[in-house]
């Protein structure tokens, strides 16, 4: 199921860099794999205490106080 990149930049690192460029604190994603991929990218940059990846349904539930 998992494929490690052997050439070039890792996809999760590229996506994490794009997220960090927005200066947002949270990134919303729509699949469990993407949550894991973004979380690992955030952790690899040492920013897991400042930034987070959440499923869009989690963000919706939080906004509705569910």
C-alpha cells in the first residue's frame, strides 16, 4: 500500500511546504491517508506543536461544537 519515493522530493514534504506557505495553522484534507501524509510532513519539519492536519469533517464538527 505504501510506496517510498526513491527519486526527487517526497510528495508529503512538497505538500507540507505548500501548506506552510499559506501561514495557516491547520490544513483540511479529505482522506485518512492524506491526514497521515500531512501529519508526517509537519512532524518532519518539527512543527507538530504549531501546525496540524485535520479531516474536513473534523473541522466542520469543531465549528458546530459537535
